[in-house]
C-alpha cells in the first residue's frame, strides 16, 4: 500500500492540520437581505418594520375576523447584541479562539444573549398597557406568548384582521397592517407572530407514480459499498416490498451510504437524542410494526407543542421520519415534537420548544415552504433560534423541497417563480436536497417527465451567504448561477446564501420502505433525505472517532462541514468516481422541474458544489483500494470528529522495539508514542513510500509487521487517518539487515 493520497494531496501543512482547518472559517452574522430602519424611542405606539402579508393566488376576501375569536400570538424579541453572538458562533469552530468547542448548555443562551430581565419586564408592561395579558417569557428570552380575543389584538397592535378563502378552500385570516407597539420598547421587539395564518408548512413527501417497479433500483448499492455485517435487518415483508417496488430497506440504505462499517464498530447511535419536527400525528401501531420488523427497541417520546397535532395516522410524513431514523440509527432516543399546522406562531413555537429544551444533539424537519411566501418576521425569528441551536452544538437538517428550483410550486405562488426553501436556506441549517440512487450512479432526482418531483435548491431571497459557506476553493461554489446583493458583506463577495448543503436519495422510484396505514409501502421526497442525514449525524456523534478525539457531539455541524470541504476540496473532489471520500460528488442531472412551466435550466449538477445536489451525498466511512471499506482513509464520520478533536491532535513516535530485522520483512515491531487512534484499521506505519496497517491497542502503543525492504536504516512513522505521519526523530530508526 502506497503513501496515503490524502497526505500527498494536501501536503505537509494541510495534512497536519485538519486541527487548524476551521481557523478561517468564521460564520457570518446570518445577515438578511433587507435593512430595517431604526425605531424612534418614544412612548407613542410605532409600527414595527414588517413585510405586508402577501395574499396567496386566488384568495377571496370574506370579511372581518369575529371579535370574540381567540388568537395565540408570540411577541418575539431580538437578541441583545447580534455582533457578540456572531463572534461567539465564529469562535466555536475556530481552533485559534478561546471559544473553540465551548458550546452552551441548556439554559445559558437566554442570560448570555437574550434581553435583560429589565427589558423583558418593560416589554411585558407595554403589552399590559395595550390591554393584553402576556404570558411568561421563554427561557431563551426570545418569545412572550399572548392569548387574546381578536378585538383585543386589533386594539393592541393597531391593525384589522380579515378572513380570506384560499384557493384550496381553507379559510385563513391576516392582519392588514404591520403591528404597532410602544416606541419605548419597539427597538427590542422582533415582531408579532400569529397575526395571520396564511403560512402553513408543506410536507416534502412524494409517493411513487405508477411507473413499473424496479426501473431504477440496483441489487446491492453502488459498487463501492459492502454488505452490512451487523445492524438492523428487515423482516421478509419489508424486503419483499422493496424488491417488488424497486425501493430500499434501511439496511440497504446503510450499505449504500457506508453507515454499515460503523455498525461493525458497535456504533448504532447509543446515547444520542434526535428531535423530529412534526406538524401532523402518526399511528403508534405503525411504528411498532416497523420496530418489530427490524427487531429494534428505539425509545420514542412524543412531545406536544401548542396542543399537539391531533390524532390519526397523518399523511405518512411523521411515520417516514420516525422509521427512517430508527431503521438507520436504532439505538438513538427519538423525541417527536408535534404541533398544529396552524400558522407562523405554531411553526416557531415547535422549533423554539426543541431548541430551548436542548436535549437533542440532532434535529430534523421535513416541513417547509418557499422563501418567497414566508413572512420575514417568521424567517427572522427562525434564524434566531437556529443560531441558538448552533451555539449549543445542535445539528439541524431541513428538507430542501420536491419541486426543483421552483420552490413555490406547491405553495400557491406563480408556478414559474424560482425560490429557495425555508428553513432549508436558513444559515446554521443543513439544507438537504434529493438524488436518485442506483447501483451504477447517483444523480440529481428529477422526474419532470412523469411529474413526480425534483430535488429543491437555489439562491436565497432572504439571506446573505454565511462566511462558513464562502469557501471559494470548493469547485462550483461560485458560478454563473451565484447571485450577488449589494447588502451582503464584501468579505463574502456580496453573494447570497446557496442551498442545499448536502443531498441523499429522495426519488420515490428508489424510495424508502416504511410501514404506514397498516401496510408496507414506499415513500420518497427530500422528506426522506433529511432524516437519513439526521441518522448519519447521530452515528457520527456515537462513533469511536468522536469518542477517541473527545470531539463532543459534532454531528454534521455546518461550519465544520463547509470548513472541511474548503480545506480538503482536492481530497474530496479529485479522487475519481471509483474512490470518493467524505461525500459522493453528484455530477449528473439538474433540478429544473419543467412541469412548473419554468424552463431556465437551473440548476445543473457539476463537480464539487452545485445548487442541485449541494456538496454531495454522505460517505460515512472511508474507501480504500478497489472500493474496500477503510478506516484509514477518512470518511465523513472520521473527518468531522477530527475537525473538532480536543485530543490526539498529532502523532509522535518515542520508541521502536526491536530496532532491527531482516530485509525480507516479517518482523513484528512495537511502536510507542502518542496520538495513535485505537480503532482497528485507522493507523498505518509509514516505511519510506509504503504504508503497512498498524494495530493500535491504545493511543500510545501500536504493532505492525515489517514489509520487505532493502538493507539499510529507515524511519518508522505512524499516520492516523491518512494525516501527516509523525515527525522524523532519532527514536524512530529501524535497521533492515541483509
């Protein structure tokens, strides 16, 4: 085995240091594209800066909201010092900063970054003086709940509330003007959620068409994958459905994306909690049937927000999310947060409940809508709680959508409108696009010909490009499809946010086998891809790599992911189709969903990053010669953990025993030192240009068998995970005798 290609690709400085990769990858302040004017300090009521609610196409005015109707609102607050929060988030991934790895614990965000208690009291007083009865501030000091009659709300906020019948028949209401609030506290208030309920999240779920079964599906995953030796196995009924419908069972997906090798290391997600954001109920009997099929005992806890999502089996979205995660990471604990899909206050409250509780290292949502139809107050308030999640080290995944670049197609806006999705395009969120996964290739999911959907992606209309994404060394990131905005920072080239960040199988024709509504069926969409990535993050958190490196629960933290892709771009994107690492680069297809009426050709898959597949799909384990699974060549799990390592930052050799052996090789040599990685196959001894697997029982002791070599003295170095080998010293000499 020759010297590792990663060492050669990066050179000594780069290879030494994924430990220093993130020093320059500082996040932005998640700056919005709009500027808000300063609010004059006065006791007189002033209107908050707010976009006028957009009427959906086909809305018919019905009249005023009944005065006695009860409304649930959230008066949301800004963070106390946005610049300080931005600096803190930057420091968490900057190894040169004293803030590196200092993620907040539950309950710390509010006192550190929320408004002072005196300010909170002043806002509550202003609400009472306006005739309202405010509830208790949330612990992150970002939201004050209010329940009041429509008449009281209209008086307090200086706006009328009007009902409309929407195109689908649903009756909704909206405010006719931006809300007013006392000028003495207006500068602390972000907005008022719940004044309209036009916004309803769409499930990113797609079912197969009547296309003949097995059109796409291969027989064993892409050629580089290897069958799972451990991990959950499906029952016969699930396997038969997969075979008949051309879909995948959980073990096949684990095999395809190289999760299976982690199972062999005892990594099934134990000790990790995953939160699922849901706006519908699910049947617990469906989930029990799936668990029984795979013989797993995953703990599932249901948590209700704003009264919950009701009862019943739902559309299949919640069942898909739950079963997707427990089939791939069965030892996690699942927290299913259920809220009604009744408007922006419900959406915000559910995210706020998950993130403020801070019990879950990984969060996944398969619900969203297009940015162009999302109220600016909601997107701004979502961004604040996602920044809180980021400060706590939580990884958030969001489905990017199922109508390609035309993200508003299902939301009632003009069909040809090109739009990114919310919350997938939010800073501090990993947006997840869609692919078609076959045994021969993985391409962008686009089934325009049968109107079955396409993976979402595009440029944001709300957010500037975070500086952690601005990694110009990544091929394709800055392209002819990139968009500038004069309101964005010069340091990031004035570019706007691009999504998705990553992708995975979403094609319903190569879909996921789940148990729903009392039977086995197949479902796809980016709804499936997001929880798959959540399972990947959970496995990374539980991996021996993160344990040995003392990395904490880094999951697929966006700053780390983009920092790795920027620093290791040559390693990731130049290995060739037969030996990809970290992510699989999807280079064929596009997400121009032609049934929308749009034919602009956005966005094609290219080498490196593109807005059809993001950085690529996950390769959780590494790949060695001939496509064999490797623990030495870093996959996504190993490289994410090493990026946030607080131990084993470098290797040294302090002793060799014996110090000589025959030129024919075959001598067992014991190497002592520091920084070795005690994971089978993760270390190699470097003898000249030859690598030999080293078996490291601990971080200080390894053994290997010498290869054949010409007579003479050589240096014995140790390389962990294809990082630069230990420095040459007088203590690593070994003599080959003739």
